[in-house]
């Protein structure tokens, strides 16, 4: 049974909104890409999603990320499609630089 989610003060929520980037590919976690994509998608749909920021990855692994993202979308469309839109927006901003 999941632990109950406690209410967060509005001021703390405003301060931390989108503040925590997900960097599961890097130490100390050093997870594989598919695990990271799956976890990030789950976190985006979880109770603390308001605090979650961007998915951090080296640009050299962008193709691997896109492949993992497509595989994740095929296995669980509803959550992954929402995540897909958010990721595509972030990737578009990266290419615009």
C-alpha cells in the first residue's frame, strides 16, 4: 500500500515547482535508459509531479532516449502520450538553441 501523501504548504509548492530535474542516468543511480524513461513517466503521473522538472541526458544519447520513449509509449499509451508531448517540447527547445 502506498504511503499517504501529505499536503504541502502553498509557499513551498510555489518555491519547488518544477525544481527537481530527473538525472537517473548519472551517478549515484546510473540506471539504464529504459528504466529512466519508465520511472520519469511514472513520476510525472505521481503525487509529487508538481516538483519534477526536466529529464536530464547527454545529447549524445538523444537517439537512445527517443527509442526508449517510443517503447514506453507502446507499452502504456495514456501516461506515456502525455509525457511524450512534454518531452517533445523540451527537445524542441534544445534544438532551437
